[in-house]
C-alpha cells in the first residue's frame, strides 16, 4: 500500500528508517547492487523524498480498516 513518507529516524546500526503517514516504519536502505537508494545517504536526498510514496509492507499484510 502506497504511503507518504513523513519523517526519518536511524536504527542502532545507523540504517535509515522512514516514518510513514500510516504510523508504520520501514527501512530505506542503500545497499547496492541490490537496493539502490542513494538519496537516503544525504540530508538533501532525504528531504527531497519527504512526501513521496513508499510501498508499506506492514499495511499490505494487515490493511487498516
Ligand atoms: Zn503502513
């Protein structure tokens, strides 16, 4: 389910986690060559991605009412 990114935080391993409008959190790793999300590595890139949509896996498993 597509959800807007409303903010970010970092986990214990310094990986970036996006906070979504639905209240779920989802890792947004930059892990080339499998996952290319270079934007997440810079403050500018993260700011630019605020308000963009991410497929929320938690909502896909258990859609809200
Ligand atoms: Zn969600």
